[in-house]
C-alpha cells in the first residue's frame, strides 16, 4: 500500500538507491567534519554522521520494494 502510493507519486527505485548512496556520502562527510570539532573538546560530534548513516539501509530497502513493485 505504501509502496504503491510512493510509486504513484513519482518515486522510483533509482531515486531510493540514489538517496541511499547520498546518505552514505553525507555520513562520511559529516564524520570527517566532526574530527576537527572533537579536537577542540566537543565530545561525540560524530553522532550526526552515525545518525545519517543509518538512513541508508532504509533507502535501499525501499528501493528494493519499489523495484519489485515496478516489475
């Protein structure tokens, strides 16, 4: 039902896969940026990178569901 609605609204499997890869890239960039903040005494600055990195499996799972629905 949700996958059908997403497909009807224009979301395709390729879009979900791209969002998953973008999430991985944003996670790495966030982690690299947080290294400088942690040196200044701010602890746990890398948690944003971990949070964003957890989106990737959701996007890839959504992409698989959309790909199955598209067939």
